[in-house]
């Protein structure tokens, strides 16, 4: 009984390394974190367990002061966390959903290395969380010796200044109040048509890995629409109070691009052919020279450097045999 009383008194006077008090975060009228109370003693190792969307990352962002809680508060080493907590924040180290890449490795080598860390090539979620930009034209031009026209600097200064000065409503706690942008009727119809086609494509896909990639874009497409509409407003091309049909049309093309690049990355990881590689391979004759194949690649609007990279990848993955500048399709691969 004495030991229990001593423990209770010790806990009352203990300064915890971290405490959250009824921590809540609300986005668009929905609590993504609700009344979370955490106590972490000095020297303890504390871990979050939960499925995607449970709020683990959101809590970490509030603890590191990247997000402001809608209600509740946080104390670190007994001190409240606020905008002026520089002494507290400079003692923190954090890495929240940020992939590390190695400059000395190629993109493909980095992908395979991360998959090796995860222990699985097909179920690590790598291609689900990242958008990949893979330029078709990778030839490096020489830097121009002339200075850039000052008009470009002035235009960018105007755009950035407009973004910084953009008016923002705040609530009684001085937190930004989210603004809901509605789709114009025509734009809404277009994005619904896209979703129906996308759902049909996803449902018809046999590969769970590809279906997982497709699923992420149903969330991303709305984010893209917001970003493009705001960008058009910054450039004085459209209002920012609604999403128009032009924005949706642009975003649909953007989603198709990112889908193709995600599948290309997946093919690197799983040694499968990306759609563009498969299209080129289907058009190539059974035997051909580099020059003969280049003519076909040019019909697909592929540059010579892109074509050479495809040949290298197809040869590496065993789809083509190569000897003295002559290529031949591998029958065992073509029948798979």
C-alpha cells in the first residue's frame, strides 16, 4: 500500500518528455485525430500502431509543430509547444514519410534498394505513395551563356507575391478556415465520367499491385484540381472560387501521365514491361537493326536516347537477344 502511494506521488511530480492533452485535428469538418492523450516518460521508446488513416502521421506532424491542433495542446519536457518553442524544436529530430535516395545510384537502383530494405518487391507500397516524373527527352543541352530575360524574374515575383498576399480567413483560435471549392456542373460531370472509366479499368485489372496504384489517383485527382485551379488564378487565367472544366481536362491528362510513370517504375521493380515498352516491342519485327527499330520508335514520338534506353532495358530483361547491332525477339518471353 505504501509503495502504491509513493508511485502515485512520483507520477504527480514527474515531468514527462512528451504529453498530449485532448489533442484533436479537424479537416473539412471531420476529426482525423480526436482527443488523443499520450504520456511518454524520459528515456522511454514509444511507438504508434494502427492502419493507414488512423492518424499516426497527423499526430507526429502536430508534435513536431508542422500542423496546429484544432483543439488540445502539447507539452514537451513540461513546456507547452507553440509558435515560439524554438529551444524545444531545435532539440527534436524527425523524419515523417520522407524517402531517402542515394545520389550515386540510378533511379532504378534506388528503387530496388528500397524494395530490398522492405523485404518485398510487390507489397511494400513504394509505388503507391510517390508520384514519378520520367522525362521522355533526357538529352542534356548546353547551358545558355545569355542571361534570362528579366521579364521572367518580374513575372515570377508577381506570382509569388500574389500567393503570399492571398487573403485567408481565420477562426477564433487564429487557425486557417478551409475553403471548399465546388466543381462547376460541366467539370463535375467530366470528373464523374473519368471516375467511372477509372473504376472499370481498376476492377478489370488482375494485378493487385496495379490496382493499388490506380486507387491512389482517386484521391490525387482532387488535389491536382485544387493545385491547377490555384495556379491558373495566380497567373490571372481563372477565378479561384470554383474548379472549371479546363482544369479537370488538364488534370485528367496529368493523372494518365503519372499512372504511366508509376507502371514504368513498377516494371523496373518487377522486371515487367511498362506500357510504352510493350507497345514498342509489339511493333518491332522479329529481327531488326537499331536503325530499323529507330524508325518505328520515331513513329511513337520517342527520341533516339529514349529508344536506346528501351533497347537496353528490353535486352537486360531478356525480351531481346543482341549481337553486333542486330536484335531478335526472344520467343520464350513473347509467349508469356
